[in-house]
C-alpha cells in the first residue's frame, strides 16, 4: 500500500501508554511515517512517556491518574470520533508490535472488507514460535473464551474462527468507532471490543503479525491480566444480557420452587409432618428465583432506560 494516500485519509494511530519512556519515542516516529495524526494517551505515567511522545511529534492526551488500558482506548475512540477522523489503528507502546504492518491492517478497512482488523500472532507458524509457552496457552484460553460466537466473515460469506482475541494491534473503521462503546477500564477491553463487534454486526478480519517478546515481562502479571479479561466477560454478559443471565435462571428456579412446594405439601399430607429438606429447598428456590428474576428485570429496565437516554 502506498503511504501518501494513507496520510490523506485521516488515518489516526493511537497508542495507549503507561510508563513506556524507553520505547514510546521510536514507536511515535515510526508511526508518523504513515500518518501525521499520532495520538498517545498517557495514562498517568510517572516517567517521561508524555514528554518524549510529544517531542517525537505525537499529540498527547493525559489522564490525571492511571485509569487502565481500556479507559485509555475509550479516550482514544471518543477523541477520534469527536474529530470525525478515522480509521484508527491502535498499537502498543512497548515496541512489541511491528509498526510497519500498519498498512496491512488498514488495507482491509479501506477496501471495505472489514470494520475491524486484528494483528494476529497465530496465523503463520513462524510468527508464534517466539511466544513463551505459558503465554501462548493463556492467549489461546482467553481467545477461546472471548470469541464465543464472534467470528471472521470472509468476503464469500464463509466464517472462520478468530485466532488472536487478545492482540492489542488492531484497526477500526469509522463505522466501528461509532459503534464501539467501551466500559471496561482494564485489559478486559480487548475482549469487550469483540463482543461489541458481535452485537453491532461489525466485520472482523485478521492480518498476520510477528510480535517481539525479547526481554519482555508484562506490566500487569499474566494471571491478573487473565482474570481481568474473564471478569470483563462476565460483566458484559450481565449488563448486555441481564434478562438472559438473571431472568431466565431466576424464573426457572421460581417455577421449580412452586413445584417443590406442591410436592412438599403432598408429602406432608402423606406422612403427617413437614419434610425439612423439601421445605428448605422450596424456600430457597422460590425466594432465590424471585430475587434473581427481579434483578434481571430491574437491570434490564435500567440498561434500556440508559440506552434511550433517560438518565
Ligand atoms: N493506558 C494504559 N496503558 C497501559 C496500562 N498498562 C499497560 N498499558 C499499555 O498497554 C500496552 C500493552 O501492555 P502490556 O503490559 O505490554 O500487555 P501485553 O502486551 O498484553 O503483555 P506482554 O505480553 O507482557 O507485553 C502497552 O502499550 C502498555 O503501555 C495502563 O494501565 N494504562
Ligand atoms: Mg506488551
């Protein structure tokens, strides 16, 4: 892809960064080969990330305190959406991603094949050989969990599985920027984006990339990172599908409670005293089900009111 047209297309490169003074300037300089608009969200770094990013030619948006990776992506998306710019490429600040693949990520966005492209470490065999074993395993598990029913739709209509649901190297079309509404402040945002894409029917494609793991330790330990992603998925299902996750099991428990209640009365008639286990199960199912059902209804109502802008 030719570079000059990319510059004219209002392409923005966005970099969420937290204490990355060793690498930020070179990422900004390399990104500027593809666009004039490079934005760094400095998330309350205590080092010279912001100063170096600015000196390298980036626009820096500063968070007063550390709000997290997802909160920084939200800041980026809102900023680009507001300016009516885009597409947006996001890339990590720690020099792990190959900046020269930016045109590859943009290509499918610009030709309309995709609304979101993901730089995947798992499309080519050679690309994954440098990823440490335990990380490969972690990424695979999280991808499997977070891409449940989220798929890549090929131009011919066939579908493929997403191979890298955790990659932070992605590009978004203007349409995707309009649709994606991030609520996850932490590392769970990568998974949340995929779930948002699914509910807004955005087209996803992957592009092969090699990621450098040389001398690399995660700033957030892999375990907390993983738990963060799982937590985000639970919260997402809770809020987006409140009726399904609370209401349906609640109603089922409630009905089971009524059935158990009838059985309990019949047994009482038979044996002349209350079967304590049955009584206990009836009360638990009846009231537990009612509470869960009400929670589902209330959550559903609050979320709908929020969507319609009543608050
Ligand atoms: N804005 C913001 N960015 C963060 C935060 N923590 C990490 N980042 C950035 O997010 C990107 C990815 O963070 P990493 O810690 O490298 O996460 P990772 O790439 O999944 O993990 P590794 O495989 O260990 O590199 C980098 O650009 C970091 O600077 C944070 O609290 N806020
Ligand atoms: Mg990294």
